[in-house]
């Protein structure tokens, strides 16, 4: 394909492949910890950071990352006390982040096109900085999750038992939330803020149907996310459609097919 | 009454009051002494404080009043010596193998990041085999029956080589046919370990355990006087069932309030 000779296409491919690794691993942890609402909340809160970055004139990626990390810590602090309060906190952070971002971006006089690129992704406009961000994040996630795999597995499967075994459960949840925040910001570049949850939730949901252990689920999720991204990217280029949306539509189609297969399998058994 | 006759005391609760809502204690002024190699069933209705009692013994819940001593130390300090078997939740699904579940019982002894070592894996396999579920090691935990899951959870508790085994509602996930062999298994484990279980199913446990206590906010032990029997009934403890169980009578402990 001739389109691969364009630098923007190479960059887009690099970022989406690197983002797939982070999305598959963190998405799996988000899924088994039943925290997709939290991931969505963090992603939307980071929009406030974008607004701040545009007003104050620093790097939007930095602003989004900062807000994502701070909001995840805030939610963690509230949810350690009560699960119902956590639900309220997530909803509040979700909407407040969006509102803050919209107001600040309007005040900064930024073009709407910039705004749209964060909301709906801007895969064809990613920079070498984005590639670097993705590569470093992948390395950190791989190192942390591989090094403490048994602890992450234990905390996700049975928090109470992990605590009895002397695992610092709260510390692991905090690290997990920070990695989730960083991954959410990275995925904003690929699919856009609005579709971050889909990228974190759909590949692991499919993978869970066909795997029996956490690490296999992580690997399969990453592979699926990469396949969806590549297919979506090329299809979008071919049909002149927004790549983020096409990626999600492909993921959703495969998920539906997987559900049918799963249903049929359990029906025969 | 608090000293154990020959063998030593392994768990001692002294005036323990605990709960979640400040105004409403779930367990109230509990005294309980568990001796080494005891096989104790704590029975009581749902909401009577059985799980709270276990949490206090495990150090997961700090009591408002009173002290908890486990093997001469605090519950936190004795964690490695206590094997906990939680209630089996039947509908739960999670991508995890049986081996990985049992290895969780080795987290404390592994005590370092990275993969589990060979000794941890050997301990896991040994305990799975001891519970007759060795062939399930590579299976998906979700594909197991309730009884099999229970055995895996017991293997996990044993993998850390505990001195005390605490079980939460173990009878609930065992069907009637396998109940007999399940209690034989616990009796066998009881030769080396102190076993404490909590359950609402008095009928199932009464003929298998060495001692019974009843908890419904207050704790009433079987060996107490007739007057406490009426109190026990008033508090919802099914005393008749216990009395016909043919269990050796011994005072386990009593709540100060019951004696008033």
C-alpha cells in the first residue's frame, strides 16, 4: 500500500501499535477489577487538564496527564471509604472535568479543530512526542506488571485474601490507577476521549471469553487491540473516515461476533 | 475458665466489641478461648456477627473494645500462621487457574517480587493433591463445582502451612452426598491443626465438631448453665439442636452480659 510511505501514516501506525500494548494490559486489569466507569471518569477529567494547558500555554499532553493522575487519586481517596461515594465521585469528576475543559478552551481562544481532535482522536496528526510517550508508557507498564504480576492477580481476584497475605493492597490500587490514567491519556490520541472506554473494555471482554488466565487475557487483548487499530487505520484511510471511530466500530463488530460464538458454544455444551 | 487444660490457647478474645456503625455493635463483649487442636463451630443466624467475629480474629477489623490474641501475638503479627477459607461465591467468574488460586496462599512466604519459586509451586501441588484435586491444577477456576472450589480454597489456606484454619460457611457449597467426606477431611486436618468454622447450618455440623458456640451479637457457649440456654433461645440460637448433638460439653467462653 502506497499510503504507508507517508510519515503521518507511519506515525499513526506506530502510536496505535504501541497504544495497543498498554490498552490490552491495563484494559484487562480494568475489566477484572470492574473499574471501566473509573477509567471513563479519569479520561474525561483529563479534558480539564487540556483546557488548562491551552490557557496557560504548556503542553496539552502534560496537562491531560496531570489532571488524569490527580483525579484518579481523588477518586481512590473517596472510594477507600465507601463504594457508593466512589460512584458519586466518579460521576462528578467525569462531568466536572469536561465542563472545566470546555470553559478553559473557550477562554483560551483555541480553534475548535483542536478540541475535536482530543474528543474524537487525531491519529493522523500524532507527533514523535506521542510515539515517545507511548513507548515509555509501554516499558513502564510491562516492567511493573511483569515484576508484580502475582500481586496484581491476587489483588484483582481477592483483595481481602491479599491483605491477609501481607500484600500492600492500597499501594497496588494506587499504582494501577496511575497507569490507567496514563493509558487513558495515550488512548485519547488514538480514538479520542469519548471512545477511550471502548478501547479499554472491548478487547479484554472478547479475550476473557477465550482465555482462562490473566496473562493470556492481557496478551490476547493487546493483539486484538492492535488488529482493530491497524484494520481501522487502513479502512479509514481508504474510505476517508475518522480512524478512531472506525477502530471502535470494528472492535464492536468483532465483539458482537464473539458473543454469538460464545452463545453457540455454551448452547452446544 | 480461660486457661486451656493441657494444650495451649491459640485464640483468645477478651471483651471484644466490634461493628461498622458506631451506634450498633455487631458483636458485643465477646469472650472466647480456642485451645490448640480444638474443632470449634460458631453457629448463629444470618446477621448475627459470625463473619464479623472471623474478621476480628483475622485482624481485618479492629475491635472498638477488648483484645484479640492469636498465638500469643496480635492478629496482624500471626497472619502467616492462620489459614483463611472464605465463603465460595458460586456465580463469580474470573480468568484464573486453580494453580494460581492456590499459589496466592504462598504470597506471604514468597515475599519477593517476580514469579513464584519452585518451593511455592511444590507446596501448591502438594496441598491440591492432599485435597484430592491435584488433577485440576491447570483447570479454569470457573469450571469447577462448588465443592471442588471449596477444596481449592482449603488447599490455598494450607499452602502457607498454617497452625489454625478458619472457615467461613464451608457447608453452604457442599452438597449432602459429599458432606460426610468433607467433614472427614476436616477431622483429618484437625489432627494437626486447630479448626474454627462459622455457619448458620447447625444440623450439618453438630455431630462432627468438638465444640460449639453460638453467636447472635452476644456469644453463648454450649457448656453454659440452663439459664443461659433460655437466653440463648431468646437470642435466636437453636439450642435444642446443639443439645442433641452428642458433643463433649466444655465451657468455651461466655459473654458477661448473658450472666447478668
